[in-house]
C-alpha cells in the first residue's frame, strides 16, 4: 500500500484551480491520493503586490475545496 502525496503550486490560478477541482470531482483520481497540499492563489490585499494578476477566488473557496476533498477521504491542506 503506497502513500500518495500531491503538492499543487503552479502559481497560475487558471491552471491550478481546474486541476484541484478535477481531483475533487473525479473519484478515480481522488481515491488514489492520501495527502493533498495546495497553494491557492486567492484574492487577498495582503498578498496582492506579489501575486497581482494571478489571484482568483477567495479563502472561502479554499475552505470549500478542502472540505469537499476531506469528505472524500483526502487529507487536504492549503496555504495562501
């Protein structure tokens, strides 16, 4: 039995957010992943000067995504 850990940090929301949602929605993939780490580039004034143009979504979106993955058995973690 393998331990599968996935870290997603592409720094471009248009690519990384659809991949994170594919993990959530595709049970043939999410059943393989034990741990998921995601740097979600969300709209936040505190980090806007560093990530301007690359941010989409909110911290609430991150919570909802992680909650959905956890309900499917994936230990999901994020940072912004």
